[in-house]
């Protein structure tokens, strides 16, 4: 791993000219751009600051933004399961993503059929699906959650056993906390985020030795062993992307070790200029498939046949089934 102190984002005249063209096309074609915090820094510059993103957020905030937009076309700068969620929540809009290969190792770890098999094995147990699942997987589950509302959703069930899919590490982190409070047991699937699983105990310990005054910023998807050993003697937050951002705002610390996607560091550095962020810099290869250039190509294609390659199409039946667990989740938000 290549530990890095995150530097501020610096644009260029080439990037500025792409921003100008994208913003013209957005106006002409009635497009809104929703961008996740794990996008490359140039896709996280908001329209107010001269960039192209109308809204930047974590997966929960982006779902709400997609539900509430009036724009005819939604361009999702994130991964495919997020664009699918936007389509499910706002099916009369056209939803696009600039590379259909922008997947997720968690979403691809489980199918709808796997969930049907779990239901047959554990009849009557509620199934919580992390939002990082494909639409056909969500369609088989009782409720969705994102990393921001997972704890309150897990606590809300009256049953003693709950099935949580697909992230085994996030499931273990949640399960030990919910079990300590309520005695509830979790049955887990063996999916992993290929980014967050790389934050091992030893990588965290070596950073803590170099930066002894730094606080920890850890995502729920980091393995439980690393979380427990890192927090044994150091303060910080274990939570969602949104929790991490708000924690830094409230903390008096000047240095932070980030155990989450590297480009979240760019967001943090942009928001908190006087603070320092150090990270082993692990980038999500799926998020990085989305670039300013292919976002421009997508926008150029809208209203032509070429746009089909970028457009999210889901069966009506899947949309109506997957909407149920997503809407249940939104009641918690
Ligand atoms: P958030 O819900 O925190 O945005 O996380 C999304 C994700 O893909 C984490 O790896
Ligand atoms: Fe999936 Fe992990 Fe990438 Fe998030 S960071 S999209 S969970 S692979």
C-alpha cells in the first residue's frame, strides 16, 4: 500500500473546458448529475464551484436526491446498483451511467436466487439487504439499508435472528453491537468490499505509529478485526461516508487516518482545508470507471440511439418488487 497525505484538488484548463461543455448539454437536455463521494475529485466539483455535479452525496443522500429530482434525465456518477436504485425510485425518468461495467464486488456476490435459497433455509427470518445489491436481489428482501441507517434498521426487528446480506464484515461490525444491546443474532452472507477489506490491522497499526495524534475514520465495511484493534487505544468514528464527513466537522483533531475509499479524502480535504488526511489510498476500480470524458460522451449521446448503451432498463415487475424494501428503508431516514 502507498500511504498518502491527501492534497487539495487542482483543476486544469482542459478540465474547465469539459465542465463548460457538460454544463451546456445539461441545460439543453434537462439533465441532473448525481455524484458519489468516491468519484475522482474532478467529478466531485459542484456546479456552484464551476464543476458539473448538481448533487454530491453518500448512497442514502443520492437515493433521496434521485427520488426528488424533476429533471427528465438523471446521469449517475457512481456505480450501477446506485443508478438502478435511482431508476426504481423515479421510474418515469431516464437514468444513465457512463460505464455499465461500474459494478461492485458486494453486489455481484449474491443473486435473487441466492436470497430465495436463504429464505427456504431460514423460513420466516427477516432479510436486510445492504443497498450495495442488484435490483433483482433487493426484490427478494424485506428491507434495504445503507451504511447510514443500518444500525437503526437492524435494531428495529422484533425477531431474535436476522439475515443480513451481502457484506460479511459490515454484518460482523453491526452484529456485535446489536447483539450486545439486544441479544439478536445475525446470519451473514460471505460478500466483501474489495476496497475496504484491504484495511488490515497491520496497515492501521503502522499508520497509527507514524501519526500518533491522528483520529480514525473507518467505514462499516472494514473487517471487524481491524476495527477492534484500531479503536482499542485511538479515538474516531466507525460509520458511513456521511458519518465520517460529519465527524471530522465536530472533532478538534488536526490529523485523521482514513480507512475508506481514497477519493473520499479529496472531499474531506476540500471541506476541511486546515486538517490533514492520511490514507493507504485504496481506490474502488468500479467507481473509477466513471470519468469526466465518458460522462461527456454520455451527455452528447442523450436524445440519440447511442444513449441506449448507457441507459438503465429494469423490468416493471423488478421495479415494483424492489421498491418495497427501498421505501421501507426510507421511512428510517
Ligand atoms: P456509502 O453508503 O457510505 O455511500 O457507501 C457506499 C459504498 O459503496 C461504500 O463502499
Ligand atoms: Fe462496492 Fe466497495 Fe466499490 Fe463501494 S467501494 S462500490 S462497496 S467495491
